[in-house]
C-alpha cells in the first residue's frame, strides 16, 4: 500500500497531473490519496495523525522524503513514532538544480504543532538553520523570528554554486543581521551532522557562564537538503525543549531540479 499526501496547490496542479496518473496506474488500486490544504496547518496535523494511525500502526514504514515539504516530513515521522511504527526513509538526490530562482514570495514561518518546544520566559531566541540555495526564504526566516543569535549551516561542497551561495549569505547576513556563526556540514551524514550541532550548542557561549542550550530558546529550521530535516528531527527527539519551524513559499519554480541522482536511505532513530 502507498499512502500519498497531496498538497492542494492550484499553482502546481498541472505539473503533478501526469505523475499522479502514472502512480495510480502503477499501484493498481493500492494507492491511498490524502488531500492536504497548505493554508490549514492545524487541520493538516490531525489529517496526518488519523491517516497514519489507521494505516501504519505497528507497521514497518518507508517514508520517501524526496518531494515532501519539511513540514510533511516532520508530521509523518512524529505520527509514525506515535503509533510505534518502525520507520525508514529514502531520499533521491536530484542530478542538478536550476540556476534561476527556486521559490518566491515566502510566507510567515510557523512552529509545528506538538513540536514547538518549551519556551523559557526571559531568554532570547537562537535560530539554527540548515541552509540551501533559497536566500530569500532564509532572509524572511531571520527577519520574522528576530533572533538574538543565528547559527547557519551550509553544505560542505566544492560545487561552484554552493560556494557562491555561502559567500553571498556571509556577505548579506553579516551586514544585515550581524550573523557571525556560519559553518559547513555534510547534510547526507545525519549522525555526524547531529553530533556537530549538539557539540556547538553544548559549548560555553563567549561572554557568558552557560551553554547555548542554557542561554536561549532555540528554534530549528531546515532549508537545505531534505536529509537535514531528519537531522533536526533527531535533535528535537533528544532535546524536546527545542522547536521545529517551517516557512512556506507561495510560488515555486517548476524547473527547481531535474533528474534522479544518488539515493540515501536508512532507519529513523533517536
């Protein structure tokens, strides 16, 4: 059985039509389609919960995160865990990405229901973002949350476009928001990425007597490779006082990526 969550977005309806028809043909009646409205995140949480409870309880589940939004990834993983499913993931990396814009007109960021952490009164906000190619969405994220401190992670890659993005972000966000903590990481090594972020948060912050864990209310956001959403989910599982956040965009580039490249798969673990 294939459980498919479909986001009802008029702007992408025609793009997905052929793929949906082919999927229905291949699955021969074993496809369960679930309509989701991106403008109703509160209702969507209950839709994910109800569908996963009725179809995935005490099962072995494979979650294909390739075309999922980060919000959908986290809702799926959370509810699979809730019903004691043994959960695995697979991600097909694109062969390449467009050199043009990826998304435009970002919406307001939101914390995820049931995964919004524990805020301590009087503490400032620390925003941790695994960044990608979408500078506009990253800018909007920092602008809306107004964190005292921001930590950015970008893919450690010799890809020319990746280097350009890192340089642009360093130049823009240092001057605009005084972002100084910018690091490189491997988004496809979940355990190593997790360890790297935990080690940073466990450091004593310069000029204080406490760690970043002690000194801030911490918000997490994934804008990089989809596997980075798994790293942040693992971080939230182990430190539930942290909050997961998602920022949507109102318009996406149809030519955002192309081809099917290397596959990454594994078990979702704490």
